[in-house]
C-alpha cells in the first residue's frame, strides 16, 4: 500500500470525485482495525513496522478522500494533470480591479494601524470586500462540484473529454487557491 497504489484503490473505490461519505468512513474504520498496531503486538518487528506504515498511509488516504478539494487535487495528481503543490498564484483577469482595490485598502489599513489613524471605515470596507470574495469562493466551489460531476459522468467517455474536464478542474483549483488566499489575508489584517 503506497501513494502509487492509489487512495481510491485502497478503499475499493472508482476514481470518482463524488464519494458516499458513510461508506468511506465505514471502510476506513474496517481497515483501521485491520492495520492497527495493537493487532501486531506479538508479530515480528518488520510486521509491526509495516502495520504502523499502513495505518499512517490509511490515515493520509482517508484525510484526502474525505475532503472534496483535496480529493480533486489528488485525482488530478494521479491523472498527471497537476503536480503536487502546483498552484498558479495569478489573479483571474475579471478580478484584477477588485484585487487592486483590495490591496490598496489593505495598505491603507496597515498605514492607519502604524500611525494610529481611524480604522473603523477601513475595516468596514475590508469586511465588505472579504464578504464579496467569500461569495466568489463559494461560487468557485459550486463550479468545482459541477466539474466534478462532469468528471464522474465522463469516466467512460473519451480521453479528450476527460482531459478537457481535468483542465477545467485545474483552473478552478488555481482560482480557488488565489481567492482563498485573498480572504485569508483580509482576515489576518482585520484581527
């Protein structure tokens, strides 16, 4: 059992992006008990080490598969459409103006904090921007779910269609990562 054997295969699942969480959890509990180190107390040192390794890999697989975004990233990685840690940090063109305004507001807030200026109006503007970008993040998550459903229905389709869907998923993940970072940056400054 290793990352190369596939998290989906470990749980006996097809490479689909929609997973029934109850069945995943049940299979996880079943395998957890099977690989649990307590079951290997009287085994050889090698078998105990394997048990620990298998338990760790099982936990990693479960953590990835139960998280919809991590599941998409993982699937794209094993399909060769995304390298681990690959995130394009580029502002989506339609958001450039809003991102520019947000960065200006963040700079103004930092300056006001340093100089002891009035923060109320700046914080209100940033809270509004945060809410706006959070809505955009929710929209991207909806688009990601829609693209995931397309992936699941295209599994039996042709390779060109799957490749197109993978590119869409990749673009959505990059967009999501960028917007999520914006929201996080605003939240840090508002504290």
